[in-house]
């Protein structure tokens, strides 16, 4: 980045799919690597210093990004049964106070647009700070999956809560261990949420027509579940190595024109047993059986 950035109207969560580097902020430096969720509260002035190529999934919200309430006790501490704890949260490491004068461009996100400022001093002239609002990282690889004898529904994967949406992590884990368990999600209709999933790595057993970097969207009220044949294939499978990030919104998720251009136009047909689609057929052969997408 050749400029500094500040979001004046929303918190941000940046999931780092690929790449590493340092997030420079007015609170200090925040190192990040692939698999990290970088949480940046609104009002933070920052700049990404990337080491090589990067691939992110970015969330922005006018509400707050919070740790789910049910993971915390009455004092705000993380409970022992929560899928992560306070040592997994990494605040800024070092604060470097800059005194340089010169020309420093800062772009500020405001009211649906951007304003550009040119400062005559370095914006990181902070000598110290206190409090509990700061940017931090949490690695998806530190999320401890909650598994059970029978199917665990999607709230067990929840990582963050926002206003009217959640972010969940589907991580490698042991599958349902009852002798009679069909270790793949049941069919259902989500009546009050839109489901967006971003596929990070692994074989996506309960999905056909999906690859690394794919995004799927299941609008609310649409019955869905594993495609034909996958439930049978899943029997006897003990674990899954899939990694994905899900965002469920509780209000309609509107698409941009860009999203329309990205639609492959084929995914919806992947439930047809006789689908004449090379990519769908190929992926189905690769399917390892059980599914990460425990709510599908
Ligand atoms: Fe669903």
C-alpha cells in the first residue's frame, strides 16, 4: 500500500487465505500469516506491508465484530469449553513512534465513499496507548473444532459475531462417531439466513462443483443438503481435512454486479444426478465422503 487507510464507518475482518506480512497500525505492528483472521476496529489507521502475493476474504460491517457471547462468562472471560481462548488472540507486538515530516496520504472510508487527506507528518506518531480496543489476529488453525457422537450443527463452528451475521470456521476434525452415524449434514432449509461459504483448502466432500477459492451462496428458504450419492459415500469416513470460512447473514445478502459476473452458472445444477458438466463430474469423483459443511 502506498497510502494509509482508515475505515471511518465499519469494523473489518480480513481472512488471510494466502500470504503473510505485517499490518502497520497506529497501535503498533501486527504480524500476520496465512490462516489468520485480522480484526481491525473502525478508526484504526493502517497499512498492509505484504511479503509477496496475497489472497484475502474481507468482511466489513457497520456493527461490531465480537467474540460470541456464549463463549464468555459473566466477567467477559472466555469459558473453558470455548473453541479458542485468550492466548490465541494476538494484539500488536511493537509500537514504533514515527516523527518524520513529509507527505503522507491517508484514505478514509466515510459514508459510502472515500476522502483523501495529505498529512505533513507521519500518522503513526503515537507514543503509547491503553485500553481494550486494538487490532488483533486469530488463526483459523487455533480454532478447536467441537465434535460429537452425532452431527453438530453450524453454531459449533462459530468464530465471530457481528450485527445480523456470524462468521464460522470449518476446520479439519474427527466426524460423528456413533456406529450408526451418517457423518454428513442433513438436508434442511435455512429460513432466516443466507449462507455464504468460502473454500480454503481440502476436499469438499459434501459439495460438488466446488474448488479452492470458490464461493457458494445458498439463499434463505432454499432446501439444500449433500448432492446425490454423497451421504452413502460418507458412511465409514472418520475425519475431514477441509478448511472453509462461512458467513451467515440474517438479513438478505444483496449481490453486486461484480458477483453476477463471477457466477459460474453451473453450481445450481450440481444436484442433478445426470449433470453433464465436466467440472462437476470431476469433483464428484474426488469427493472423500464426509463434509465440512456441517449445515448443508
Ligand atoms: Fe444451510
